[in-house]
C-alpha cells in the first residue's frame, strides 16, 4: 500500500517555482527559512534567489571595530565570485574587514551588482580606484556606500559620482587621499545625498559642498580642517539637522564656528563640538541665537566657554533637551545656576569632572530641576545614526 505522505510529497514537488517562492517568503521562523534549501537542489535554488543580504565572517560593525585585529578570516576572490553567482538578487553586501581583498575581487559587480542598494567596504585596505570603478559601473542603484579607510582618491569618487546617482548615504572617513575635488563631484552629481562622513579627511576645507543638495541632513566632519567659508557653504543647503565637528581646534581660523549661525542652520537639531578647546563665548552666543531648533549640544572639554556662554545657552536654547558639559574647566556654580533657570525643555545633562562646580550647587540643581536626568558619566557619541535613518 502506498504511503500517503509520498503522494503529498509528489504534489509539493510539482508546484511551480513562483508558488514555492511564495511559500518561502511567508515562513516566519528563521530556522525554517535556513533549512528550506536542504530539501533538494530546486528548493535550494529558490532559497538562493530569495537571499537579499550577505555579510562575511570577517566583517565587523563600526561599533566593534576592535574585532578586526582579532579575526584573521579572509575571503578570496574565487570565493566571492562563487557567492555572487549563487545569490544573484543581493541588495546588501558587506565586505568590511576583508583587508586583503584586491580590486579584482570586485570585478564581477558589473554583472551582479545591479540590484545592490547597500555596499560596505570598511577597512578593505587593498581596494583602490580600480575597484571603485567596478562599483561605479556595476552598482548604479546604490543608496548606501561605506569606504571607511579605503585607499581611494578623487578620481575614484568622480567615477562614482557619474554612475551612482541614487546615493543617499556615503562614508569617506579616514580616506586620507581624497580632497575637495572628489567630494565636489559627489555633491554636484548625487542630488539625493542625505548623509556623508568625512572625518579625518584633512585635505577638505568644506568648499566642495558648493553645489550640495538641499537633501543633506547629516554630516560628520570630526578632526577636519574646515574653513569658515566652507562651513557656510555646507550649511547653505538649509536642510542640515546633524553636524559633528569635534576637535575643531584643527580649523585654520578659530572663528570658524561662528559661521554656523549665519542663518542657514534653522533646522540644526544635533551639534557636536566635543574637544573644541578654542571655541569661546562669542561663538557660543552666536550659535545659541542662530540655531533655534537645537535639541542636543555636546560641549564636552570646551574649556573656553565661560559665564557669558552658559548664560546665552540658558537664555536662547529653548528647545535644548540634551547638553554635554563633561570636563568643562570654566563651568562654575554661576554657569550651572543659569542652566538651572533657563533651558526649560532640558531633560538630560551629562556632567562629570567639572572641577569648578561645587557639590552643593549640583545638588541644588538636581532639586530644582527634578525633571532633568543628571548623568555623571561621559558619552563619546552624542547621537546614534539610527535616529537619522532614511
């Protein structure tokens, strides 16, 4: 007597591919989705066609970059070729941490990269303009691209800007060989750009953002040599909401931060000045008056901010919710008193190692502003990028 389960299995195997794909897409359990392809080669192919994201074992996250030195696993060009053939519908690919991957490893992207929306090449030290040219010619739909610590130059960025017109999020941090020329090509051609990171790119002045799209809302430029006119140009789009320029002492002119208050920063919500030791009261007063939407301000280790600066923040930052004043040498009891009476929407105050604040003054602040969470710890990152996902 025939086993009924055999007959049922026969019916399942006769289902067309689109029905099997529909079944696979509606599997809620992760283990079921992973084991789907173990049934037979046909079902494995259905599973492979449905794969949208791929990240290798050697990859790391930006939150755990220290793992790069602890993990020696690498992927060869041949392995990458086989995987790109196996998963033709990838939308997200992370090769971050593949430090030895050569330019030739990206040579198949013109054949397999058309559907890619996100590509991460962080710390791929062997990737140069040749590899970036493969990205440009094969990944025209890219929305997110991270080139953190890659050895690309302006010519690679120019090729990228001519093809990847849909770019919204670009990470160029620690790309030491780029200059205003390459970033200008990106800002002129990629008209949907919303977030860009150029931290530690010390050949940039900010002038490259002359034709920047009004869609730009997020900029990280820590330890850059931005000039005052460059900052004005960056803000001229009028849409910037997040600006991080920590360690601003490298600026060629100490009056650079005043440019933030020129009238284009009406939408600025988060501002990071951490470690900007040369910023004084004049800059703080101008920014406090010129940035009415400011909700979070990091002034940690800004030693030149004194009474006039703190009083201006208290008087003009009506929407400020989070303030970082860690290790500010010139924040005293009088400055804390001003913050206590002003900043009516303040909800979090990070304060630690402020030597001129007495224990009594801090306790009085806590009693008077019971709605403010006083955190006696230092937070390096003032705002996660997740708050600005697009």
